[in-house]
C-alpha cells in the first residue's frame, strides 16, 4: 500500500473532545506521524502515520528497523492481561492497575476492556495523561498537596460530574493543605480520600499507627472539601517482608477499616474502599481481603498491581505471587531488547550497541537469551553469553571460550523492572512470535 507522507508538523495529535471514550481517544494515536523522535523505527517510514506503518506488518528483523530496538510480545501481553482479569474475578477483587508502569493509553484501554475499575496513578502528571485519554476513574496512590495540581483537579471534577478521583491522605498537615487549595479553587464537590496506613517503621509513606490514622481521619471530617471513603496502603514496603508479616499488616489495614466503620467515619460515603496490592504480594491481598467482615456499607476491594502487563525476566520473575500459587497460572515476560554486536575485541569480550539509554538497569542487568545470526537469520540460545555491565550506549558482554558470536549478530535480551523499561521508549513495536509487528505502543512519561 502507498501511504500519504505529508511534511511539516509532526507532533502527537491532541486528544479529542471531552466525553469521548478512552478507546476512541487512544485510537487517535494511530494518526501520529513517524519521525526522528521514535527510536529504532525504519528510516523509510518517515512521514507515515503509526497506523499506516502498523498496517504494513513489517518484520522486526527484516523490515528496516534499526538496532537497538525494544519489542513487546503481542502474545505475552495478551496472556498477562487475561490472567490478571481472571485472577481478580476469581478472588472477588476490583482492579485498578497501576498505570505508571507503562503510561500507555492503549494498554489502559486493554485493561479497561478486561474489567478494570479505573487506573492507578502516583503523581499529578500521570493523572493529567489519564484524563487526556478519557480515564473516568483515577486512584492516586499518594497524598496530593500540590496547590496547582489540586486546582486542576477541582476544575476537572467540576467540568465532568461523572469523573471519580480518589487519593491517599496520611497526615493532618496534608489534609490542611488539600483543604486550603481546594477551597481557594472553588471546588464544587468533595475529593474522595483514603487514609494510608504505613507498612511499618522505616517503611515508605503512610501514617504509622492506628492513632495517627484516626487523627488524619478527624482532620478529613473537619475539612469541607474532602470525603473519607476508605483506607489503603502498600504491602510491598513491609520491612523484611515474608508471607506472615505481609498478612499481619494487611489484617491491620482491614481492622482499621472495620474500626472506622464502627465509629461512623464513613457516614458520607456510598461504599468503603480497602486497597492494597503491588505486583509481589497480591496473593496475600486476595487471601486477607477474602476475610473482610461485613461492614455497614458495600466494600470495594481494590487491587493495584501494574507490572504484570509486561512482567519481566528478573525482579518480578522471582517475586511474582504465581511462584507461590502455580495452580493460578503464570505470567510471561513480554519485553525483549535486541541489540547488535558492534565490537568483538577478544574471544572473551563483545560489545553491543544498547546501553543505559535503552535498557532498564536499576534492579538487574539485562539477560542475554538468544542470538540471531547476522549472516543467515538463524536463531540459537545465547549459551555462553553473559551481560556484565552497561555504559550509556554499550552493553558489555563476556563470552565463554569457543562461544560463537560475531560482529553483526543480533542479541535478544530479557529485561528486569518493567517500569524503567517502558519509560525509555516512546513508541514500542508490538511483535508476534515470528517477528511480525502488528502495532506500536505509545508511552507518555
């Protein structure tokens, strides 16, 4: 097919009118023009729309892509999305996956289609991206005290009465700042908040004791611009986490909700939100949330795991709860970073043309998995090939004696930590097992 290649402005198209669905807004990303902003895309695709390039179904290895190139497995992403949908349904959990992992409206749409209640955010910028792409429910897993962001939020809630926003509070001072900013902004309806219970001394955010949580709840009750609707926290920060310590903390969280309910602290709410669940302990969350006693209001058991979308070959491969409950299924690593051998100075050393700008390295180094011959395209396991370090634009590789690896070969590497893999790439090819690229995943970090 011959696609139009206009010249001039190439910026991302602005999301369309308010009220449009996330699916329709995300579909507009196909109209964005391919150009120099996007790493690894074929130079001869310059000026094509993303949709036109996807329709060509080019091959990742022979279709003109340059190395390094990060790809997502279409099959693994679909499998992972389906698995967590099924898991949440099986355990009676409502799901608000953490969008910070991918910051991709297309993947948000896929999650919403699979029953997600909404999308979790961590900072105001992420919430603004979500709103630009029509996300109607946002759970912000942080205390929001930025006056400018709160003014924006008040405007969003006034402009769209159907928009649901929930965020943490974990301090009296934070509540005071929220109340002052929202009042000044002329907020027309209260912002829903949940008290965050900290995971323990030395952990991350959150009120440390039940008494501290009660003081925060009292401050919310006195604030006309806020409404207390639940409790929440992050079990991944439990010190020296093990199954028993995590479950003990989760039971404290449930007990806090029950105590608040008995004291009438949720009198202005329609339901009680109890939320936890990162990507390492959602099995414990499912177990303990199954024990939540009957409260005076319906309970929304809100799970927030996010890294499952792509999973990984390192950190989450070892931490996933599915290792403990294999009968529930298994996630599949979806990322593979392809780089070429550009130097082979000795029989024990090689260098690839990918580095810290391309690969996550905050938790684990990339793992060499397969080698694709630069001569004939044949693929073999990367036996004897070990990644030992990363420079800005080079991967340091050690090879065992006799390992077949030459300049021009492609090395496919698995990555660790999805959050810092997605954020290095603005447009990621979604490729089938044979290398056929069926779509491009746009990110907004």
